[in-house]
């Protein structure tokens, strides 16, 4: 089946981190920054500071154990989508008071315009899928997590 040229593609995660250990939000964001920094060529300390600053300005916890964050980086040429599963839920300031088990971070070029809004909307719809979150909790490894995310993203696009 061919998709029209203007149709959205399934959300692809460039980096999947299957088991981050963190006692709090600050540790969680620092651990994620270390992994993301390796891919985008920015110092992890600077990236962690940017993530913490972004979190203060616009909290990422959506509820249901999910956080969705966005960061614009100057000099970046392509968006980078990151999915994180925490080994144990991490306290965040979620409206529903549930600790965060999964985080999606969208890192986009600073001059990317509003294209990131479409990615944020797709990621939000994907992460609201309760069955997918249940499946992700039981996933054994990065490969299993990627398979679940890919299948759920394809199903979302078909709906």
C-alpha cells in the first residue's frame, strides 16, 4: 500500500535506552544526556543542563507513567528521537502523581520550525497506548522494545 506524499510516517526512534537507573528526575535526565550526547557531539554536561532547564520551563510528565520532552539544538542537522525505559519508576511532577516509567525525548535542529510539533503529537498518541506501555514493561531488551514501538507506531498510522 502506497502512502500519499503528505501522509505522516511512523515514528522512528534513533536511540532506545532499555534500562536507565535513576533515583530522581535530575539523575534520569543526566543519564539520558550522557547517551544522547554521544550521538550528537555535544558535551553531556551541557545537554543535561539544557534538559533540566527545559524541564523547569515546561514539565514533561504527561501522566500514566510517561514523560515527553523536546529540545532544540543549534548545529544539529537531523532530528533525533529517543525512547527511554527506566528500570524503576522515577519521581516527576506529574499531575496524576504517577512516577515516570517511560520517556520520549525529541531532539530537533534549532531551525526546524514547527515540524517538531507533528513529531510531538505522534509521540504523544503513541505513548498514550495503554497496551503498548504494558508490553514495554515486559520487554526483555532493546530489540524487543524497538519491535513493540515499531508495531504500535505502524498500527497508529493505519488507524
